[in-house]
């Protein structure tokens, strides 16, 4: 976790890692660090064809954010802090409400961009 450069991603690949987490630790640890979305495409391009899974963490708060991360080439996203807030604010109901919100937002943006499935999401839908 914490890979933010192509060099770091390639080192992880060389070490035999099955996947990496592209993360700036929410900007808390590295407050002058770029956003994960700024470095994601270069890392994805560098690892293309390697089979390494790329997960992105940091700044993902909405279904649109999920869509963007997937369109930029992430295999998955991590959403942590908002779920902590949801669980403290509403326990199981809070988690369900937040998850339902994310699902509805993601479904909306997918529909607007013509993506019928997650696999249909691509970078040309952003640019």
C-alpha cells in the first residue's frame, strides 16, 4: 500500500507482488503528494499485461469516484473512512445507506456513459 509511482509499481512487480494499492494515504501522511487519480493511468500503463491487480485507495467517496477510478484502469477501489463514519453514525443501517448511495450513483453514471456492466467502463468515457 502506498504505491504512487511507476518505479514503485515495477519494484512490487519484480518482487512478485500479486497486487498493489495506489494510495497517498488520504493525503494525511503525504499532504503534498498528488491525488491517486493523477498517477493511476501511468501505473496502469506500466503494468499492462503483467496480471498484477491494481487497487486504488484515497479520495473515493461517491459512485462517480468509483467510476472514474475504474475508467482510469483500477481493478478495484478501497473505501474506508466514509464507512467508518457510516458505522459510527448509523451502525448497520448507516453501512446499508452508504452502500446503497454508492450503488445508485455508480449505476447512474454508468447509464449516462453507456456502460451496461463494470467491464464496459473504459477511459474513453472520461475524455
